[in-house]
C-alpha cells in the first residue's frame, strides 16, 4: 500500500510541476507579447504626436503668409482644408494608409504654400516665416524618424507573435499582426518643380 501511495504522490507531483512549468512559460510568452505590442502602440502614438506638431505649426505659417500674399487665397484655403482633413483622421494600426493619404495631401498643400514665398521677397525675408519654415522642416524630419521607429517596433512585435510556439498563444489571446507605414503610392516618381 505504501508503494502505491508513493507512486501516486510522485505522479501527482510530476503533473503539478509540469502544469506549473507550462503556466509559467505561457505567462512569460504572453507578457513578452504584451511588452512588444505596447512598444509598437507607443511608437504609433509618437508618430501621431509628430504629425500633430506639424498641424499645430500650420495656422501660424498660414497667418504669416496671409499678411504678405493676399492674392494667394486659393492656396491658403487649400492648406487650411488639407489641415482640417488631416486632423479629423485619428491614426490607428488599422488605418495607416488612409492616415498617410490625408497627411500626403497636407504635405502637397504645404509645398504649394512654401513655393509662394519665392514670389514674395519680403515674405521670404520675414523672420517669423523663416523660423516657421525651419520648425516645419524639423518636424518633417521628426515625422520620418517616428515612422521608422514605429516600423521597427511593429517588426519586432510581428516577429514575436508569428514565431512558433508564440503563434499558438498569440492566436488564443487575440494578438494580431500590425501594419507598417509604407511609401505613398506614386512616391517613387520625383515631383516636378515648375516656376
């Protein structure tokens, strides 16, 4: 009777230890996936923050140009409309392409606004305009850096959830592949500059 009891205790102990090991492994994998997902969503928020900084600079730039370029009403209204569209779309991992499209429209409108300065030497020499132009250029660089950092975080997240055996738990817990920022359609063709 003692042998049977010892065998049962050993079998139960092995089952309990194995179950605990599996639970600990699953918890570690799950927590690792949560960490990389949070890094990716934080990087996405940083991208949106950079775009918001650009949107915040635009009204000052438009007002500065408006004082000098009174005949450029259509261009100024185009920038304001594009900014409004761009700030109406909230960036999520599911609508990156839509977000990128409205941001691209805003970039084009800003390009036309900056081109106006060539026709107005006194505007081009204005310190406020020059300062805003430098800030806008710096913001564009920040946006690019933030998008690259997001893509790197998403790559790490996607690799983590797609590797076996993590992929088994990712499916169970609802971790889904995230989208990356990609070049806008037509960006492979350099824009034509005409004066």
